[in-house]
């Protein structure tokens, strides 16, 4: 039971992080180059973290 719960939590976290990485840049209208660079870096980090959680969830489901 504990392992099944972790799979779903990983899947949900991955999907939420992917959605956040898409929605946040759209909602924030920042014009300065430095802020854009930082937000871009955060978006890439959150996107990759989401992919990591999705990959972990899918590999757990295959077992």
C-alpha cells in the first residue's frame, strides 16, 4: 500500500510542477532582462523536476 501511494504522489507532483512551469511565466508580466532570466531558469528547473517525478512514477508503475 505504501509503495502504491508513493507512485500516485510522484505522478501528481510531476503533473503539478509541469503545469506550474507553463502557467507562471504566462501570469507574470515582468519586463526586465534579469527577472526574465531568473524566471526562465526557474521554469526550466521546475519543468525538469516535473519530468523527473513523472519518470519515477512511470517506472514505479511498471513494476
